[in-house]
């Protein structure tokens, strides 16, 4: 590439690329239903992947062709209808289109000045989300990459509050020589919270979990005793609204009510569980969440916007700003008339996640999103019925939301043998590739835990999933 003609060459290349790119986008998006969930043999497809640093490169057209080829051979179809792993949503048409446009516009939402519309969309979309979830409108919110970072924001706010209760400012002085912040929760606490505790110097091992059974369900009496024992010392109570193994909930209202009798910051991790509020069938599971101090929600799970997209809501704007202060003479601060999300959250450079969130709510409204949630509730019930109907599948609990914990149990096997069989079966189902699904552990039992959070999934997909698991299992045992 000759430096003097660089601009001209790249402009021409962009013009030549855009037509084929539009066709590729159309092919890729419209094939989402049919693309395999996880192409078998992806490792061998990538065997020749590593190469020496290209000196001159092969140009955009050849590179994008190669990318498409590689993705067909070794890309998980995580937005497709047969991905039940982790908790992964699809993308609504409006969200997908808006997200592509956010990239095309190269929109930056650090501060209003760089994209007045992107920042206004963020504030508007967060207001809409608060209304949908029944959270107080006065709470500030901030868009981040996902629930891990939303938990990061909320715990940073909790830690700031805790330090001020003890008469110091953790953001200014750090934690050296200070006591540990007590953190109390149930056995449902998500790994991302432990990661955040590690990063923020609270300490991963400093969590106290009060659970009464293998599932991790809250022992409310033990929690109450621990809070009494704190004798008014400030503490953080984490309420888990939706846990990942079986989609169960802490008793939100009781737990918050109890914490409120003590000197606690209450954080609710509602990454996917908060969507229960959108349906009258499940709203009771998160009743009372508005009495918390901070709440985590994920968008790329059940809002069905593209990765990555999560939201932190915190009761107190000034506290949030003290935790995330980002100031320099050339930067707008958190009190500027021009809203600056980068000054109240961890990321300063931020892409316009707001485009997709605003667009999907604008396009489908509260009702459209309630329909997506209820469709997934129906899928979970339908799948649990398939499990009940199959003599060799064992349902692990009553399905409350969108996750169905089950295992293969042909009878006559000891627990260890069942675990070993289900572990092998999990690997075999992944190797088959028609479904992308994971296993986990409830107590000492290995279980499958398909999560349904994508509008694309059909009843026939979940029926086929039960058939495929049974057929593969038959080949193993
Ligand atoms: C309850 C809960 N919290 C936090 C997370 C982390 O979310 P993310 O992967 O979007 O960071 C998850 C992910 O499944 C979750 O289920």
C-alpha cells in the first residue's frame, strides 16, 4: 500500500466491499435458523489457522471471505434457535439492525458531545427498562458489557457506601488497613459476583453463603442470625433473582425486608431473572425488587439484543459518581449539563449499545418483550413435559422460569455412575453439534441445564432436543 494513496485506496475498497457485504449479512442473518449450533470438527477446521504476521495483507475482500468460511466451519450459532447453553438470548430484528448501524456510524457514547443521540437513547432506554422492571424512575443507570460488569458497578457502589458508613472514602484511600466488608447471600450467588469481589479487593473468599439444601436455597434464619451478630456494622446483602442451574429465586421480598432491619446495602442480581417481572405469570418472583439499592440486568440474555449489553441500576447518582469519578481538565465531569455516562461507570470508551436497546423497545414495546418472555416460559414448560414423558429422563425440580434442570437416568445406576454417564453424554451432545447446551452440578449430581431465552426457539426445537439426548444416550450406555 503506497502511503500517499492510502486514503483513496481504502475508500475504493470500502465501496467495492459494501455490496458483497450487504449480501453476506443477508445470507448470514437469514440462515440463523438453519445453521448448525456447533459445527463438529471445529478444531481441525482451525488447525491451519495460525500464520505468520502478514507483511502486506490480502485485502478486505479476501479477508472477509476467509472470515465467513472460518465462521461456518468453527463458529457457534449462539444466536440460533438451538443454543441452550449458559443463558444466551437471540437478537430481535430491530436490535440487530440498530446494532449494525451503531458500528456503521462508529458511534461513541462516552459523553453527550460525541453522540448526543446515542447518549439520549441510553438514558431513554434505561428509563423504559426501569418502568418495565418496576424500578424507581429516579435511579440512575449505566450500560455496560453484561451482568458481570453490572455487578461490578453495583458492588463498587456498595463498597463506596460501606466505606462512607465507616467514615472513609475507599475510592480515595483504598482498602489497606481497613476491615473486610461483610457480604452475605444464599448459595445461589453467581460466579461473576465472586470475580468482582476478587477484583475490588473485597476478596472472593469473603462471601458468606447461607443455604439450606443442595440447590443453594436461602437459609433465612441463619442469614438473620448473621445480620444480628453484625450489631449494626454496615454490610452487603446480595439477593439472587434467578440462579443459573435451575432458574430458582431467593425470596426477594423477605430477604430485602430482613436486610432493611439492619445496616445493609442490598444488591439484586437479576441478570435474567428480572425479566420475570414482564409477565403476570412470574412477576411475583421479583416482587419488592424496587426496595433494593442496586440491581443488575442483562440485555444479551432475555432482552434479545446482540452481545454485549448489560445494565446497572443504582439508587444514588452521587454515590455512583464518587465511585467512578473520571476527571481531567479536558474531560466533562459527572455534573456537566451534557450527560457523560463514562463518568458514572467503569468504561470511558463506550460503543453505542444504546442503539439496539432503544430500538428493540421502540419497535416491540413492553408487550412485545412480554411475549418473548412468555414464549420462553412456555418453551421451558413444554420441554419439562418432554422430560416427564420420557422414562429415562429425570426432572430435577419444578420449573419456575426458563431453565430446566434434568439428567439422563436409565435406572439401576449408582450416583457416581450416573454422574459419569451424564458427563460423557454432555460431551457427546456437544460433539454432535445439533444443540449447544451445557451441564452443571446441583449438589453432587451432574445435570443438564438448558436455558430458553431466544425468540427464535420453536416448540419443535425443544422436542427434538429431548429426542437427540435420548438417542445419543442410547448409543453411550
Ligand atoms: C445471575 C447471573 N449473574 C451474572 C451473570 C454474568 O453475566 P455476563 O456473562 O453477561 O457478564 C450471569 C450469566 O449467566 C448470571 O446468570
